[in-house]
């Protein structure tokens, strides 16, 4: 745990101006997508998302998190997601046009990276040993919000990678004492249901076994069970089961 927090502190101390700049760029691009979604703005956002993922892979993991075990595998994980954005840009899979759906949930997720440092401060942490907007879990939750708000055709591979990362983030809640990462875990449950529900419904005309209706019910059950597991983990983190 000591190594984990030391690497975070080193990363924040050295890169906070860049993190601030990247946060401002994200705000400007989001404004453009909401107000003037020109082709140039959509291309710029995809390039920005690819850069964010490569930044996490190269700078966060390969430079500042080198003392951690398995940093190389985690860097590869984020590099692959950066590659998915580049592929998406080349094949024009997602238009990044506003969907008009999830108008309450998606903006909340898009703003959630700004909540990470506030949660850290509320928990008594001090800079630089705290969570910041340009870290793996905050970038992941921002990506989920972006896909909900602006992707008519969801890249299901990217969704699977993000959901997998949420499960990794949940382990940090438990083992490293980072309740802030529960923000990603909480957002993943409804987002997981929304993504896969829309994926199932988009293929509803194709014959499948089980049927689309059965898949929808199974998806609800799975998300419900995952939500219970997440809730139990958070309560355990706050020692509410210490006497049980």
C-alpha cells in the first residue's frame, strides 16, 4: 500500500500542470460536442481520448508506477484501449454525435473526474498523495460518460475493457483503501446494463438463443448481483461488518 500511494504522489507532484491542461482541453472539447459538433471537433475528441489512454499507459504506469508489480501489464491494457480509439477513428465506427439519451446520467459521469480530488480531500488526504482527474479510474468513468452521451453505435470491445477495469478498481477500494474508486464501480453497474441492453436491442431482429427478452432479464439479474457485491465491498471498507 505504501508503494501504491508513493507512486501516486510522485505522479501528481510531477504532472499536475499537465493534468490541469488536459482537464481544460476535455472541457473545451465537451463544450464543442454539445454546442458545435463539427467533424473537426469529433475527430479532435477521438484523438484526445487516444492520447489520454496512451498517457495513462506510458506516463502513469511505465514511468511513475514502475515500482509497482504488474505495471507493464496494466500499461498494455491502457495502450490497447488507446489503440481502440485510433481504430475507431480510422473506421468511423462511432460518430460522437449527441444521442439525446441519458441526459442526466451521462453528464454526471462526465463531471465525475472532478469529484475524485474532492472526495480525496473529504477523506482527509492532501496533495500530492490523493486522486486526481487524470488517473486511470477517473479517465475510465469519463470514457463511460462520453460513450453514453455521444455514441449511437457502442464499441462493445471498449465497453468490455472498461467494465473489466471497474472490477480492477473495486479491488483497490478493498486492498488499498481508496473509496474514491467506488465512484467508477457505482457508475459501471447502470452503464453496463445500458450498454448491453442497447446492444441486445440493436440485434433484436436476429434470431438468438436465448431470445432478446431472456437476455434482457439475465442482464438485469447480473447487474443486480454485481451491484450487491459492490455495495458489500464498500460497506466492508468502512468496517460496518467488523462485529459480524
